[in-house]
C-alpha cells in the first residue's frame, strides 16, 4: 500500500508538470495584407529586447540574420510583385538581412525550411538589395514587421529598438485592372451599370486616367440613371477642370432629384437640393476665374 501511494503521488506530480505551459520568449507573429489584387503575408518569430542592446551586439553587424528568432522569417506573395524593379514570382520566400550601421542588405531566398541561418545557401537567393536604416519615432520592445498600403502598392517596415528599415513592393494591380477595364468594360462585354460606375470611381479616386473614368460612367448612365452616377460624373469632370460640362451635369442631376426621390420628405429633398445649388455656385465661380 505504501509503494502504491508513492507511485500515485509521483504520477500526480508528472501530470501536474505536464500541464504547466510557459510563454514563448519569441512568440510567433504574422501580418497579412491585401495590396490591390495581391495578398502579402509575413510569418516570423518576435524576439524582445529585454534590456539588451540590439543592433551591433545582440544582432551583430555584418552577419547574416534570420530577421527574427527560431525558424527563418517567411514572406508570401500570391501574385507577381516588383521589388527594386525585379519581378518576383508568386510563392513563399525566406527573408534574411545583414544589418550594419550605415546600410542593411535585404535578401529573399528560395529555401523556407531553415531554422535560423544554418544551411543557408547564397545560390538560392532570389534577390539582394541594400537599404539605409533610420531611427524610429518610438521604441519597439519586440521585433515588428508591418505592411503599409500605398494605393495598390506596399511598403514593408521592419522595426526593433530605435532602428527601422523599409522597402517598397509594387503589385501589378494597375496592369491587371487596365486589362479588365479594356477587355470587359470598355469592350461592352459587361453591361452592369454598377460595375461600370465602380470602375469609374476606382480611376477617379486614384486621380489618373480620368478619360477612362469618364467613359465608364457615361456607359453606366447610358444603361441607367441614378443620382450617384450623376454625382460621380460631376466629380470626374471637376477634377479634370471641365467645369462647363460639370455644371451641365449638375443641372441634370437637380432635375433628376426633383422627380426621382419621392421617398424623401420635403425637408430632406430641400436639403439635398440646397447642397446641389451650393455646388453649382462653386463651379460657376471656377469658370469666372
């Protein structure tokens, strides 16, 4: 009985120990961002400073760094991207760096199976380029990688301590959208006015190719009229400084509003028409200038 009690206590102790879970010192982090029509994902392990001097000591200058802890940092693109004018095919790559005080070397490598830098093979590099480190506006206790969206393109930022680096990633969104617009919308294959208007809005907010935006909204309005379509056309013409045409379209919108918004109360309709009249005066003043 005594031996059985000892065994039972030992087993209970083992079970208790097995239930203890210590937090990871460098927990896994990830960031995933849709950029235009391309998804970019980074998976990495995030070491913390914990009072240590980072670059030049904890992370030696001039040596290959996994840009994280544990397994190598991985970056995935689900479509073609351009980095430093080099085409990078869809896929997953390891992200290594070689930090130094004046500049960093950024490396994309085809081997994503590595733990740390062991087994790294330079012959599998897909891309190498240099960037300049900059002081950050705040202190980053843990290594942080984030993706900033710059309409249809991205900037990847790596920050730790008071040091940060960044580099641009260009997507092929403009090229893909232009092909869709030409092949599907301008060709007449797609006749849905909402889709045509959304294409016009896309170009309008980018502030480029306003003639294409105008062509798309005109096609939408040939199929169906709505106050939103009128308003979008007015905005496109105004941005293109075609004020006389914008005024003409605005007057058509006022006439449309008076006969097509029966569901509004008189007060609501008066407010909407008042806003239109104010916009009309602004456009007329632009012509006088």
